[in-house]
């Protein structure tokens, strides 16, 4: 692996569920349907898209595990398949703790996360990236006891991860029950020995936080990132606390590829250099109608704008 301050990994959720291991016969698949579906159905091509664009890592969603195991036999086999196609590391896996404000739900969450932790360890991962609670709509606001329970759940999962040589990172979302008014308080309620933070730049900015100030203040806890851009900074409560998540109530996009919105990524990269941050940087693309265009625009922005700041 090339020695760099930063390496880049791409979350695979922009493809939805990938149904096949490898499709070999173009003619058989095409069958008179002159669309592009053939190109987006199998791991073989999708992994080669990321590697071809210059991304050396990928992330997975926790609910991909059964499909991957069914297609490949094991997570280890999937890792080797990805490596053969130019992917050096499966850096993380995204999960969520729905219902964590109620301690009665914790045993089921721990059992669910143990499966995720085992799968991530088997494929040589680094971070379990966790939305710490369910959606604000129907759940929030959390009272003090509920917030404490969410933090305790994260602490326990953090210890479970450490036992497997992994790290757990909080991934907060603008529509999560842990929200703007208890965002930093919640982070400080978790144990810094076991729980770290994945800064999703767009989610936190939509929530109403200054991502530069947040990173500068909590850089010692921020171990990972989900980079994405937005044109919608500091959304009002009524929009953030509504039932929608990936799109607004009119179907508009919340998220864009880095460089496509209003966030100050060059400023963030200067802070990464200031604090000597090293390791993997994740990119997440939610809601794009053109995955390949977004992947290429993102890599070009990294190569021409961000990497020259902090090589």
C-alpha cells in the first residue's frame, strides 16, 4: 500500500443492494433490454469502478452481510475477491442502534452488533460506524436518562469492538434522535477509551454545526470521516425533525459530492494537516442519480483541490 497521510475509501450504499457476485455474459444479461442495468448489478464491476477511479478502500452496510456471505461463502472470501480487483482495504461497516434510549433493547442491539463486529473483523476492517439512536421523528427529544442509555450502549459496543481489534465511531445524522442540542454533550458522555467519532460533514452541517470548529475542538476523538457536501446549512428544526431523511419533503437532495455544495473542505484539510491526522478518509454519497459521475467528480476534487493541501 502506498505510504500517504490520507487514503480514501468509498461507502458502497450508493448502489443499493448488489445482487450478484459476478456477471460474465453481457449478451445473456442484455436480452434486448437496452438500458444500463447490467453495469450495476454485480460486485465484480462495482469494485472495479472504485479501484479504477483510484479509491483503494470501501465500506459496507451491516445489512449487506447475509447477501455477501450467500454470494461468497464468507466475509474473508469477499475481502480476497475485492483485493483481486484493486481494493486494498474494507475500512468500515455502517450500523445503527435503533431503540438504544431504552435499556431493555440493549441485549438485542449487542447481539446484532456482535454479528457485525465478527464480520468486520473477518474481512480485516477498522471501524464500526454507528448511528447511535433511531430517528428523531417519533423518538426525540431524548430525556437525560434516554441520552445516558444511548451513551452506555455505545460504550459497551466500543468495548466489544476493542476486543476484536476494531474501533467504534459515532456517526450522527441531522435526523437522528441525538441531535443539535445534545450533540457535543452526548459525545462527552461516551468513554474516550472506547468510543470515537466519524464526522459526516454534510449531516453535521445540516444539523447546524460548524464542521471546522467541531473538528478543531474534537480532533482527538475524530478518527474517521464521511465526506459529502450540502447546499442546506443549519436546517430549521421542523425540517430536520420531519419523517424524511435522504431527501426532503419535496424530494429534493440534501447531499452532493464534495465540491458540489457550500462546505469548506479546503479549510478542513488545513486542519487535518494542523492536527497531523493520518489514515483513511471515507466518502459517502447519498441520493445521487448518477453514481459513476459522482465517484469521478469526487476523485477529481480530491486530487486537484484537497490532496495538494495535505499530501
